[in-house]
C-alpha cells in the first residue's frame, strides 16, 4: 500500500480521481469510499431522526482531504469537513513546509475528564472536605458502578479534588471534581452519569445541597501537544527572503500574545484546522472550541494558544498545547457512516492518536495563516480560492464556474457583481 501523504497535484485532480488516490493510500473498501463521497444514502433521514430531535432532513458540507501530513513519522491523509475555502489548501501547504523540517512531533495526555458537583449551604467547608476525602473510596466505587465497561478497560473514576469558592453572585460554594479516565471516548455521558450518581452521597457527607452535576469542557487534564520546525529557506516567497518571513511571523505571533483582539483571530486560525477534523470524525466541535478558548484565558488574560520562535539555526519552530477531548468510540463517531470512514482513513484506534492529528492540523492551519499574513496578505490566496464560490453564487454551472473564477482572479476583482457580468459575457460569446 502507498502510505505517502505527499500526493503531488492532488488539488488538480477531479473528485473521483482524488477518491481513487485516497483509496490507494489506505486500502479503503468500496463502502468506505461511498461514505466519504457522500450524497444520498450515506446519512439517511431515518438514521438522522435517531440522532437528534425534530429531524426534517439532512444538511451536507464539503469533505476535503488535507495532504502532506507526517505525524510522528507516519504519513496521514486528514479528512476535513468545512465550508470555508483555503482551509484545506492552507493546511496542506503548511504541512508540506513542516514536512521539510522533519514533520510533526505530537503527543497526548491520558483521557482524563472532570465532573463537577456543586455543593451549597455548607457551614464548615473544611469539615465537609475532610468528610468527603475520608469517604473517597466509597465515592469512587459508587461512580464506577455507573460504567462497569469503562472500569473494565482500565478507566473510570480515579480521584477527587476540591475547589472552594468563598464568594459568588449566590454566595459560598464547594465544588467537588470527580476525575475520570474516559479511555477512547469523549466521555461526556459517562462523566455526567457518574456526577449525578455520587451527588446524593456528597450531600450526605457534606451537609450541603448539590445543584450542578456535570462535566467541565475545560479538559486541561487532557492536553494534546505538537512541535514542528520549518526551515527558513522553505518560507521564502515572491522575492522575500525566508529569514524575513520568519521575522514577520514572529511579529504576528507577538501581537497575539499581548493583544486579545488579535489573539481571538489568531486562535480562530488554529481552530480552522481542528474543527473540520472534529466534524469529519463525528466529535463535538462545540466542546473543543469551549475548552480551547477557556484554556487560552487560563492565566486571567486571553492570549495565543500557539508559540512561535526562531531556533539557533534561524529556522521557525512552532508549538501548540491545548485541551482536546475527542473520542473514537460512542456518539456520532459510531453512528454517522462518514465519520467511521474518516476514522478508518486516519488509521487511528485510540482517542490519543486522533487528538495528536487534530493538534497537528491546528498548528498547520495557524502556520498557513501566519505565512500569508507575513507575505502577500491573507486575502490574495483566500480570495483566489473563494472565486469559485462567488461564480457559483452568480449562477454559473459546470465549466462556467472555473472560467468565471479564472477571469475574476486574473482581474483581481472577486466580487459578485463582476462575476455576474463575466458570466453574462461568457454566455453571449457562446
């Protein structure tokens, strides 16, 4: 089998040709290819009706493949579900630059999640904490009885922690953290079930009343991290020396470090790479977003999730560390046929492996945006890829789409009104 994600000219192939290349890469079955292709019969209305409430149909988004990724020495084709142009292209391009520097080096923590049980009306918090701590074994055993399968896999409730808040808009409270190893699941249902199960016992031990009993999406015990090096020479562009591009990227990163207005957009660029993989694999992108942005503000000020610097050789080095609570079992990952095919394409068997690929996609997307900002500006490449959407919105069909888009790019006037004019001129000429 061909396991080289460096597929030259992949973007110039037709969708069917790309699918054949993807199948050759990983030996997917005909059914897997059908699921990735999408269309009628993949997610049926009947199946969708069992996934959420009040279903009236399904809604499709484009599924693209990011190439050139090499993660911990393994070549990976990365499925991305996203509607915005330039994201897949940018991540693929950045992955090629990083490939020149040896590829991504990624790791992920154990799948530890936090369940919060909020206790109020406690007269003596110190005594309550001591009583709960003394009954730690009983509390954990009760929690683990809620998911015997998780415990059998070596996971389950592992420990208790305490957070005392002496003041809030409603008064003092004690929050008990239930630390749960979710193994290869995202873990929301298991953690919530455990938190609800132990709440009455915690009320009895503390003398307080339990209100909230739910997981936290700030999964800072479940971090994924990646580092990558980009040779300065690989960054040279349009007469701009690679060393100068490195300098410009470092200035862009510096602004994201000190300014939350820039950090929000900087981190959105990171999530541009991560969210599409999360959606493609049937994971909860909203939970990932919440955790990422909360983690970016963990020091009391919102700042950059990634870090960029210049090494002794003058090359660009990037790192990214962030919460990534993903799963490869349970939920939509095992219900949506395309999500199953995406996981098979990625070749992942554990949640940690998926988290590693996601954080690599985030760093690649971040690099793509920073490189564009440091050279021609963000709009040049983005708008060239956006031209096809503009042509399509103007009413172009079939071959007309590429012809109109090419004219808009040539004129550097990618606007709906001009697209309509070019389309009209094209049809008159025919």
